[in-house]
């Protein structure tokens, strides 16, 4: 049996598994089943909280079980978990991700901010539609590629 916590931040929700020594192994299929909104806990992704070489690491997987570099809302939820549970004091601290080290400002209570790194626009064609119409869109990168379209 795995102990897990459910958390949410800015309209995203996550299953958090505190696994400081990285002993729990979850397959993509297991993650997909856990994140399933009809038959599982239901969430946008799963965050395993690990400590590697004395630093916190965000082991993030999307709801479909695919591994991701990181998630901006997820890292803030992880930081709140670490601080509220006494694993990390409030203040400014780092969490490592597959996209590198991210620095967060974590107060005792209230909003958490994270430095996501340099943002860059990625050239290329992107197709986005909403209600059967094409939308103005752009793609930007801050570790993971993200596409934005406006309805």
C-alpha cells in the first residue's frame, strides 16, 4: 500500500507521494490508473517527492503516465507540502526537476512563487482550434513546451 496526498493549485490537481529515499516504483500504467478521474483518485498528474544528493527532486508524471520535465502549479503544491509537513522550512529554497533547479519563495502561509527560468518563443506552425475555428496561437518554452490559444 502506498500513502499518498491529494493537492491542488490554480485549477490543477495532483496526487503526491512522499518517497524521500526513492524506494517506490510506479509504472506508467499504474500512474494512469491512479490519475483516472472515473476509476482512480483522479488528478492532472502524480508527483513523487524524492531527496537526491541532499536536495528535493520533483519526479513528475502526467495523468496519462508519461514523464514530464516539471509542472509550474505542481512544484508549488509540492513546496507547500514540504513546508506544511516540516520537511523544509519556509523561505527561499530550490527543488530540482528534469528541467533543472527551480527556486521558490515559500511563505508560512499564502501564495508561493517560482522562478521558472527564461521564457523563449519557439518558431513553427501550431494548430489550435476552439469551437471549430482557428485561433491566434503561439508556442513558448520554459523547460517544457507550452502552446497557448485564445478563444
